[in-house]
């Protein structure tokens, strides 16, 4: 049986509030993000974020969740049905936290800084995978242009495996992003399938901003007027005419790292 301090009712105000926070508009209205999973919460803590509230269901704990929960104070316990009600995962690990939304801070770039800009991407899996690769490849920052996918949505956080807290991330209007790039002397590189120059043959050293659009529409014309455009060659015998945007970003990011060496 659940103890007296365990929230069991699905109509509990805290449970209802957590369910609402799954929607972007409600998170933005309250200035918070929803982080689920022991590993993801641990990485948010390592980044210096302090949770406003933490919710736990020990019956669902994975080893990561149990270890993270044990390091935290002020944890509110939920019954299994209550936790499954607020969870955004099919197989939750029993730990969820509410954090203040991190500010969109872009640190001073180094001489060989690489920035990734995402235009119009809406699939959380792609955005999360790119954040994870950007973290692994040592990218300086990831900038989401306009109202693309929320970089701090629970599904992006999960797909990034917490890397969203390890690489600087900012959602900026297009003009503000362009102003920042120009102010810091970045060369802009449009990654598009119809560019005549392959990414192998392009100079990707120095301060470089890599621009990626959606797989269906690509980059708009306004963002193709860049310092250079690059493509990823497709095998002549194959039927594919493009790659998944997360795969394309991984290839170009690691070519930047290779050239920097």
C-alpha cells in the first residue's frame, strides 16, 4: 500500500499541473521545462540547474533514476498510476523534475568554433540527435531559428540523452541569430543537397556556422545566400537523393572536427 504522503489521485492539482506542462505553451507561460529520466536529470544538475520540484515513483526506478533520486531532497512521491499519468514516456523510469527554463546564453566563441543552426525542424528526434552529436563533436552551440521544435521539450531532451544541457542552446529569431553570427565573424555554410561542392572539398576551418533545414523543404532561399553551400554526395547507383538531417549534421560536424585537427 502507498504511504500517507504518496500522491495517488489522478485528480491531484500537482498531477494535473504536470500533465499541462507537457504542452509547450504551458511550459513557456510558467517559464519552466519538464525533464524526465534519471540520466537526463543528472545531466541537468551537472549543468548547474536547480529543480523547482522533483517527482518520484520508486516502483518504476531504473538504477540511474534511483541513484539520482537518492541525491536529491524534497522529492514528492507519486503512485505508479499517477506517475504514468504525468510521464511522456512509454516505459518511464520513475523520476521527473521541473526546472526553470535555461536562459539562451551564447558564450564567446573560440577561433575554431562551430555553430549549428536549425531552420524549421519540428521532429524532436532529429533535434535531439543533432544536439547529442553537437555535444560529442565539440560544437560551440546549437541555435534553433524561429519557432522550430522546442529544444527543451521532454522528447528533445530524451532524444539528446541530456546533451541539451551540455552544449549551449538558444532559440532565436532569425535576424537576431544572423546579427550574432556577423558580430562574431562566422562564415555561414548552407548544407543543401543541390550544392555543387561536397562537404569534403569545402574549407570548414575557423568560425563556421552550419545551416540545416527540413528534409522536405530544405533551407529557404534567404538562408541559401551564404558564404558557401555544401552537399553530401549520393552514390550514383542508389535511389536515395538525401539523408536524414541528423545524419547529415553528424557527417558535416565531424568533417569540421577533422579539418580543425
